[in-house]
């Protein structure tokens, strides 16, 4: 008799099916997701379902804005400063790109794992953080400064996803505004605000014995080199995986920067400025940088990350029957659900999310100093 293998499932459109992949979340006191890791070992192919896409807000998750009430401005070194609504920006020629979104700090705890003398357990892509723990919730007082507590409460694995994004080429919008001579960067400001959590820097470095810059209450902002802003695949996106953006992923409008780390993909866009310099934003020069140490005077912004591939499963053994077990819906008379089983075809070994970029040493061999 052949062996049997149980496969967890659920009901999909009234039929027993595989269990759908979903994020591993952390939530605020009102039950709203503020941080979530992608179950990358449970995915197939190169596109991550929206419900399984990782979520990060570096500052406080902002309140949603109704699409009909949304607008953003373009100013600075342009001939035609302008304000657009979502309806107006959607009238531009559309562009769809497929790209990997990856936090610059994805898999960051592996640095501590491989460092001699640290004796850190091997990180796991399967670990599920407590829903009341995780991002920005590693403890209070001395507890918050304990690096082991930080590493345990904020897993850095699963911060990578692949998606399809639809919007308008940033180049098209900027050229319509008329870029003036001498422009070197384009600053994007989100309406998310808050005070940066120093714990994330301790997490990135793997220790707490250094000073962290305190900028106070700020909005998230990045200043992109003009050349990257004008790349045809850098887009202002209003749709993700064939649907309008969800709030946690930057709705109504966000930036998509294929090939660069997620910190450049500014969400919840409020205003855009074309500048003749690169401003000293907190997330430009103090965080999302790499260097030899926190004291390194020559830290560089984290842009393109290294390449990696991830093998998510072994092939099922020949002759093994796969049994899908899902609970039946409750009977009309309120009787408890029974179990339903059905065969599911074995799947081959698969290598998914071969990232276009991934956390790791940059081209100069530096390790990330501030990267989550």
C-alpha cells in the first residue's frame, strides 16, 4: 500500500482546495495589520498573491484617504507646477511592470548567525511572530535594548515578494511638468509620519552600543537620482496584481522602482519635488545605508541589492498519495463540520522568487548598517 501524505486545505468558492497563502502579521491594538511577513516557502511561481505580500510601514501606518479625495503635487525645479487627482493621473498612458519588492533588511539576522562568537540560532523562514509582537513592539525600557529580545521579536525573514504593478511611467509625468536644467534628484514625500524607532537600527547592526540620530516627528521621504526617476520602468502605481492598491501597500498611489530595494518604493505619495541637490533626509543618509560600522563616515545608500534564489520545496516522492483535508461548512442544522478529503496532484520541486535583488553584501563588500 502506498504511503499517504496529508495536505492542509480550505474551502475556495464552495470547493475543497489547498489552503491559500497568507501573510504572517503583527497588529496594532485595534487589530489592524502594521507589519507582515510573506510565507515565501508556500508560494509557487514569481508572483506573490496580494494577501501574502509582505507589509512594512517605517513610521506609523497612516489613516486611509478616499480615492476621490486624493491628490498630490509636483513642484520644485519644474516649468509647470501642478496638482493631480487619482482620476487625472489614471488618464496618462498606462504601464505595467513585474518586479520583486524586497526590504533592504530581508534575512538580516543571517549576518548575526554567520558571525563568529555570536552563537545565534539559525534564522527560519517558518517562524511566526506573535500577532501582538514584532515590528516596533520589541519591549519597553531595558528590555527594548536587549539585542537577543530584539532578534527574537522582530524576524527579518520573509520580507520579499514579487508582484505586477500598473500605473504611469514617472518619466511621463515629470516631463509633462517640465524638468529644469540643473535638476539632480526627485524627492518624494509620503503622508505617513512618526518618530523613527531606534530599535530597527539596533536590529540591523546586531548591537545596541552606539548613538542613533533622533530626527523627531517626520514624514517618510526619499530623494531619487534624476536618472533613476526617468527610467521608463519606474512608475507611479495605482494597481497591484490586477486590482487597485490596498491601503497597507500604499494606496491610492505609490512609487515602484524595479531593481532597487523596497525603501525607495515610497508609499502614500503626498508631494513630489524636483531639486538641484540631494537633501539630508533621515531615510536617505542615516538609515537604509551600508558601511563597515555605524561610525563609518562613508556609508552608502542601499539601492541595488545582491541576487539570490530560494528553493521552496522538495519534490514529492513517487507513489505517495496526497490527501487534502479541509473542514466541511457547518450543516444547516448546526451540526459540527465533518472532514472532506480529495486527491491533489503532486507538485515538482520549485525554485520561486529568484529575487532581482536581495539583502546581502553590496558591490563593495560592506554589510548593511541600517537596513530593515
